[in-house]
């Protein structure tokens, strides 16, 4: 299929240099580069696994994080509501 596209000068120079180096037609280099580029575009981005580091909260002895309402009542007092 024949089409017209605008290629940046630096990309054109690089494609022509690769074609000359590999002694391959310019058309073949452009098509292969487009295939490789499209493969990369279609792949989902690799995501790094999210990790959290535990930190000492410094909770005073006698307080329990399992029941937040009870903890708030102990810290703020029953009359704070």
C-alpha cells in the first residue's frame, strides 16, 4: 500500500543509515521499524510491584488498633462526639 507520511529529519537520517549499513531497502527498514514500534505501543507498560514499609506507630500500651471507635473514644474522650 502506498501512503504519504511526514518523517522527522533525524528519523529519516537514522533509517537511511541503518538501511545502508544493513544493505537493505529503505522501505524494508521503515516497515520493520514500524512493526517493532507498534508492538511496543500495544504492550501494557510494565508496572513495578508496590511495596509498603511498616513503620512503628508508637501506639501507647493499652490502646488497640483493632477497634478504631474504641481507640478514638479512649484518646479523645467519650464526650467528644
